[in-house]
């Protein structure tokens, strides 16, 4: 059931992304990528400090 909900949510988001202008889509993608990189770096540093 969770997989189905995830697929439906992904379909909605992809549909919404298809109707946004390219510069807006690229800006949002860059913001999400930066957030993921910052989160990954923070978690990696926390893991190194915890050991």
C-alpha cells in the first residue's frame, strides 16, 4: 500500500513538473540538490564524530 501511495505521489509531482517553466523547474531541482548535499554532509560529519 505504501508503494502504491509513493507511486501516486510521484506521478502527481512529475505531472506538476511537466507543466512548470524550465527555469522554475531547474531552480527547484538545484535547491533540492543543495539541500540533499547539505543533509548528507551533515549526517556524514555526525557519523564521523560519533565514532
